[in-house]
C-alpha cells in the first residue's frame, strides 16, 4: 500500500475504531438489549459529537468535509432506521434493540456506500482536480443551455413527464402482484385473491404500456421540434458569416456539426432526460417496496450500486475521450470522401485514384483502431460488471434462503425482491450511464454553440437603402491582405474610380489584384486600411440584401445548383416570371441551346451544373445576373469559355446597357477596347489608367500587355 493511500485511510480507520469502542460501551452498559428509540437517538448524537470533535482534530488535506460527512452518516444511520421501524416504514419488529455486531457492520457499510454515492454524484470542488471540475461545470452549463432551447416545448415536455411518471409507477407495482400470485399458488389456493392479483397485475401492465407509448411519442415529438429549431438557428447563423470563415472551416466539418452534433444535442434532452427521469422515478419507488419486503436484502442490494457506479464512471471517462476522437475521425473521413467524389474529374485527369484510395484507407484504419480500443474497454467493463452482479445475486439468494427458513420472508416476496433488484441494477446503470452520456453529449455540442454564438467579423451593416442609385464606385487608399495570408498585401494603397453608368475594365497580369478588388466590392472581405465607397458612402452603410440586389457578378467559373435551368436563372430572386427568365436567357444568347435540351428550361443541370459545358454554364450565369436588372454588373472573365459568336452577342448586350455601371475583368476579349475607362493593375497597385487611346499613346505596361495578349484578336 502506498504512503498516500495509508495517509488517506488512516483517519477513517481511527474514527471507525473509536465508534466500535462506543458501541462496546453501549453493550456493556445495558444488561438487556431492549432500549427506547429516544435513548438510542440521544446516545448516537453524543457519539456524533465525540467523533466529530476527533475528526476536526485530524487534519486531512482536501478531505476534511468528506470525513465529517461520513461521521454524521455513521452515527445517525442506526437511530434513523430504528425510528423508521417504529413508524412502521419497514416490515420488521417494532422493538428497538441495541444492534448486534452484524447490524453494526451493515450500518457502517450502508453509511459508507451512501457517502460514496454522494461524493461521486456531488463532489466537493476543493477535493477534485480543478481542471476536471471546471470541465464538468462547463458541461453542466452546456446541458442547461441545451435544455433551455426546449423551453418552447414545455407543454409537450409536461405531458411527457406526466406519462413517464404514470409508466414508472405502473411498472413498479407489477413485481408486487407477481409475488402475490406465487404465494397464492404455493400456499392455500384462494380463487378470488388469485383473480384479484392477476387482474391488478394485468391492469398495471396495460397501463404502463399505454402510458409508456404516449411518453415515447411526446419525447420524440419534442426531439423533432428541438432539432428543427436548432438546425434552423445554426444554418441561419452560418449563412451570416464572412467568406473567410468558410475558407477556414471545410464544408464537411460544418455539415457534420449541422446534422450529427445537433442531433446529439436533441438526444441529450429528449432521449436521455426521458431515460434519466424514468429510471429515477422507478428507483425511488422500488427502494420503497424493497425496504418494505426486507431491509437486510435491501442493504445487501445497495452494495452493488456503488460498485457498478464506480465501474461505470471509470468506463465513461475512457468512452467519452474515444467517442470524441471517433467523431473527429468520422468527420475527417466524410470530408475526405466528399472532396474526392466532388473533384472526381480532377482526380481522374491526374490519375490519382490510388492516392485518394490510400488517404481514405489510412483514415479508415485510424477510425478502426479507435473503434477497436473502444470495444476492448467495453468488453472489460461488461465482464467486471457481470462478475459484480452475479456475486451480489448469489449472496442475496443465500440470505433469502435464511429469511424464508425463519419465516421472515415468503417465496413470493423473495421473487418480487429479486425482480426489483434486477430492475434496480438496470436503473442504476442507466442513471450512471445517462449522466455521463448527457455530459459527453453536452461537451460534443460545444462547437455547435460556438457556431451559434459566432458573430461575423465584418463591420455592422447600416440601413441606407436609397430608391435611386447612381452606381459610382471608388477605392480610397485601400490596403488589403487575405486573412489566410496576413503578411502578403493583395492591394497596396489602391485608389481608383468606376464611373456611374460607364464601362470600366480592370486589366493586368494574374495576381495583380483585380479579383481582390471584386471581392471587396461584394463585401466578401473588409480592407485593413482605406474605404470602398458606393455613391460616396462606405459599403457597410448599406444592408447586405440591398447591396446584392443592386449588384450582380458573373465569375469565370460560375457555380450552378442542382435543379432546372429555370431555377438557376431566377435563383434567389422572388417574384420572377417565366417571361423574364426567357428574356434574360435570350439576351445572354442562352435561349438557343436551352431550347435544344431535353426538357428545355425544366432540364436538370445536375450537381454543380455537371450536365452542361463550361460555356453553357457561363451563359446561364450571365442570364442569372441580367434577370435581376442590376445597377452594377461585374464580369470576371465571364466569357472565357464561350465561342466567338456568343462572345459578340454578350458584348452587344453590354454595350447597350444604358445607365448601368459595368466593371469588366478580362485578358483577351475585345470588351476592354470598348471600355470607357481602363485601369491597369500589377502587384496590387494601380500603375496606369485612362481611355484605350490614352494608354496606347503612353506605350507603357498596358501597351506591352495588349501587344502580347490582344494582338491575336
């Protein structure tokens, strides 16, 4: 035995020795064992005072409160039990006697078990590891927050709790009448008593089944409503986040939080609370009946509870860690598979199937290893728990045989007790397991709450929404770095203007900062320095919804959604008629190929528009922008995959857009030559700007770039 363990146990052994001496004095002072309950209370209160004084003299680091609490339970268990016998709470003689040695041992055991259960369920903050205690407190706070999300369903929960209580009461009475049926059949047969017992047993069984079904239905209804509510709130908050948030968090991980973790949050309230309350109500009722049948067997049965609780508690610690690792591994595997399948064309073109298969297999191996460890822990725990359960049951049957032989217990009562004891062990297991699982579930919902509480790292949008918008854009001394690369400046003190109702072209080599300007115009990011203005006001003065209703963008690689062509053209636009959709498609020169599709405008474009060519997707994207009739139109290499005829048709539409501000980013198209204003950018800076003729006369970098890229046109 280690020195620490000796230091911990010696005070308890010392107090227990003094208590044994005090019991010995009681036996020596009394010639007869018959005493009054009042005398026993007075004597044990005096013993409590003496032992409490001794416990105070003993200085135990981080354990003084536990020792004094154990002393109180040790001294007051015997008079409390004798008082219960006097009041008729227990099926025993009402004669109060000085307990014999066996009874004293049972009192010590029951008091110790009660203190162990108390310390396990409600540990002192000063006694435990501060880090672990802090985690438990955080988990409890999270659990309470999850439960507060169920507040709108209080009527459903109240009905569920009522049905739960009725179910537990019905199930608690069944073993009593099973025992009565056995006593009637094993003794003198009483036909009326037999029918009465069978009838009540059937009534309680039917009632518990009926109320159990209603209870489950109400809890499941609550679970569905809670999941819907939390998922709606989470998805709504995710849609409000800045673009950089989605670059830092991969779609697979966010989908896992939205689906898997929110479901676990719901189970922590609907399912776990269901089992927890049912087990708690049944445990209290069964303890009452068990004490009425035999207090000796009840004390013996109570020995099993702390042992199983200790085993379950240790198992929960390992299981929670492994469960968290398994969740992370599953999210990684799901994300890996989604990424490979979504980019199957790229994987196929680079002949990387074996590489992706190897990555996926490694992830599966890690997940299999975690599952194997979890299975081993589970098997060892089940073996130890079964050994404890079988051992206690054998001792109970031996003690039951003694009670039957002394006619203190009938065979039917013993059967009822065994049934109660079996249910009691199951309920205690549920209580311990569900408590740990609820904390684990609450812990796993930390990331969900973090996403729910997260505020977008953007300036708060204003309320400016004028009826008429000129469409003048300006950059004033804008310096910008992407959050993923804060040390690299994508824009360096950029100042430029995009005239209202005019066409402006941004040109320059790749990486010059053109797309960064577009990202700032759409408020995907905020500049670190300077301001981006619309009609003289910073962009954050306008509501996002208003801003994007007045501004439309078509990118080089537009994203389409699974659904019909019509759905993609009027995506996000309410009140858009079919005539408007077809008119926009004609302006984008998309109507010809759309009509040739199998179902025309109702043809499904497939996932991410996979059923269409790149040029067709660009045409639909342009139609999607034109149908909104935006005041500001941004085109980022939007015709790079089109044929010559389609490019010329789109350019004609753009040239005829009167009063519309158009910003074009292009390398090869003749659209740049028709622009009212051309801005040349390189390395995040504005190097040259002016009209086509002015820049050509300067014979600077724009002239050289045009000679290189546009000469073929």
